[in-house]
């Protein structure tokens, strides 16, 4: 990537998402496989509101940090409650969720983990923020 303000080429770390689960859905907790062609689909694609937990870390490392975000659609916004971080989908589908999450995490790829973590914390609730807030 090139910093257009300074004409400097910067190397960005590649972030990897893993271990995605939705712990607060009615019934069993379900896992999201990013490589899967299909997954959990809602009967009401306009009235969705649930939280997911997932791990993000540098792709070239064997560790990751836990993050949380609420997934909502326009009619599911009431399920958001007091949660601060959310991913808003115009209409819920498994593929829309995967694409939105991958796009959001990719936008947080910075020159190092510390800068990436700052960007991730703007979009998602970090596990260590939960202990303090």
C-alpha cells in the first residue's frame, strides 16, 4: 500500500478471522465456517439481531484475540439494546454476513498489530474492553 500523503510504500499485516460462533441465538450455539458455501440462514432476513464472537490475529502467527459484535438488520435493530458495536446488514444472509465481516476486518489491516488492534477496537468489542466496561 502507498501512503499518498507522503509517497511511502507501507507493508500491511494480513489479518485472519477464525472461530466464529453465535452464542446467543435461541437453541444451540452455531459456528460460522468462512470457507463454507452455506450456513445459518434466518427465517426472517429483515428482522435479525444476534451477537457473534470471533477471533482475529495476524495470518502469519499462531495466536488471535477475541472480539464481539452484534449483527443486525433494519427490523432487528431493537435487539441491539445497549450493545455499542454492530454490523448492520441491509438483509441477512449467510453470505452477506461473511462478506461484511471479512470486509470490516480487512479494513483494519495496518502496518503492525498495535495499529490494527486500534482499528479493530473501533469496529468491534475487544475481550479486554469487556472486563473494563
